[in-house]
C-alpha cells in the first residue's frame, strides 16, 4: 500500500510545478547517452518496463487538488502507454546539418527535443533512441521532468537501465496491466483527493509555523535563511549587462574534460572538484565579457546543494538551490579559485543550516496566487547570470541494452537564466552540457571555447607555485 506522503509532491516539487505555468520556467532536464553501437531494442523495452515497475512516478501522472488546495498529487495513469514514452528516430543529415559533425547534429536535435513540453496529463518522461550516428553508433535521450527526480535521483534511476556488464541478466517480466490495476486500486477509497489537499494545506501551515519557531530557538540559522529569501526578493545582486535579455530560445553544446587531472588540480588549489568546475565556468564568463569589452566586477551564480541523506536510495528530489556573487574581474586563477571556494562554502553552510525554514517558506509560497509566485521567480531568474550543477556518475564503463556507454552528457534547465552548465562524471571523464539562451549569450560557441580554456588553464596549473 502506498502512503499518502509518497503520492504527494514535496513543497519544493510543487513550487517547480506551479511556476511552470510561466513557459520560462520549464524544469525538464535530460541526459544524452552516446552508445558505441545500437542498443537491443527488445532488451531496452524490457529494462524500461522493469524501471517503470520499480519507480512509481514513471507510471503516474500529476493531479492538482481543487482550487490548488495543497500540493499536486501523483496518481496512477489509467491510460498508461509505454509506447508513448519510448521513441525511436534517426539523426537528421539534411539541409544545414550537412555542414555539422555528429556531435553538433546530436546536440541540436536533443536541444529541440528537450524544448518540446512534456504532456502534463501523462507520466513525465521519455526515452528517445537516436540512430544514424557515424561508426554505427547510437544515442539515447533520457528526458525527465524535475518533479519526478533530481540529478542524483536520475543517476539512481539509471541503475535500472544501465549495467556494468554487456549481457545483463534479463529482468523478470512485468505485467504492466496488472501493475496499473493494483496502482489504481491502491489510490481509491480511503483518501479522497479533496481530503489529501486539505491535509496538504495543514502540513504546509504546520511547517511554516515550525519555521517561525526556529526563529526563536535558532536565531543564527533563521537570519541566514531570511537573508537567502531577501536576496531572492530584493534584486540587489548585480548581473551582467551583456546577459540581461532573456528568452525561451535554447542552444546546446557538449564537451569533455579529463577527470583525474581536474581532481588533482582541485586538491592542489585547496578545494573540491565543484570549486574547480565553477571557477572554470567563471573564468570563461570573465573572458567572454573581456572579449566584448564589458567590465563586470561580479557575476551571480546559482548552484545545487544536495540534501540527500547518506544511504537514501530514493529517486525523489532532495536538493536546495542557492545563489552567490563571485568576482569576475581580472585576477590570478589561484586567487579566483580561493574566492569561489570561500563563497560556495559559506553559502552552503548557511542554506544547509536554514533548510527547515526555507522548506516552510516554499510551502507558504505554494499558497500564493500563481501569478505572484511566477513573478517572484522571474525577478529572481533575471538576476542569476548562470546556473551550475555537478553530478557524480559511474566511475567504470557501463552498458545500455548491450551497447557500451561512451559518454553521458547532461542538459540542465535554463529556467530564465543566461545559461545552465552541468557536469556529469563518467569513467574518468567529465561530460559537460552547456545549455544557453542565445538571446542572452549571443555567441554561445565563443562562451563554450572560453570555458574550455578556463578548464585547461586550471589543469595546467598543477604542480606550479
């Protein structure tokens, strides 16, 4: 029997769902799995069936309580159709695509596919097999809505369809009709939608009250949380004048960086791989501004803080976004790395300490009219120059339906910022997806090259000093 709490979106998930009524804030993200050969389609289907059986949100749709009384719910889709979610097409080679290589064509295609809105009346995911790459290679675009899972949860979900061996043991057959019948029966009767909605309102009020209580018992924590919320509402954080114009247009570029040299450089500079990642992005952004003769002393960066507890094997969301201003003017790369490390470390400790208060405020925000929450979200996004995310993948080779995985490129949601850059490590390589708004970043290839150069400079600094 599924508990009501398992069927209800968290406050953070509900906020993502609600603000998506503004098309700027699509929270769909994806991964491009590049394969050495074509996957066994029959095996892939059976593997995905097993994943659907093991992950309820892959077979459930979102239902909103009447008059938004509480958070949306995950309910069994009585018209679930696996064939709708599994798709198969070929990489185009016509027209302008003839002048591009496989990577550019694949990036362009997956960018367009990701931009197509998911049907909000169905389970919120797609698997798209893409044939037609050179050397008989294929790719799979895994497309997920952020309310289904976060980046770490998506990696855990990937364990269902990725294997450390080329010929995995076949999963047990799944009777989807029987599974759906059980799901539908489980959702009936004792917990009507309206009652769940009223319960959710009560929970939201309770959490907000608990947050207010924390203001008395933990004033330091509350000050940090309140400052985080104030930062989002006031608009005092500086942003790039180059990247002020935002749109729904998207451009994707992918590239690779060696992992071990990056880890070594980060240790020698006195920080983490994520510090090095954000520093390289900042160096690229700074170079981009210099190229365009624009002086920008600071840039505002958002990053993700995982709140997942050790041993948590769920695929649901467990993260907190945060923003910080980092220096973007001319400076030594070691100095810049130290400044980024300090900014991220300080912000992480503040947000982690204020997590309960922020959770209560998210619940409260969901009770506001949608136009108010989306207006605040637009105001916040307009002040974020770029978003970053860093996810750890498998450190060894894996296979998808018998085909070896060569690379796994993440595509993070831009969500009103100038660009999102996400890193996914896999088998000794950092696979990077740069997802830009080309109205803000008018020369996205130039930005990509500048960020790659930033990584190169940091890696070349090993052993110096």
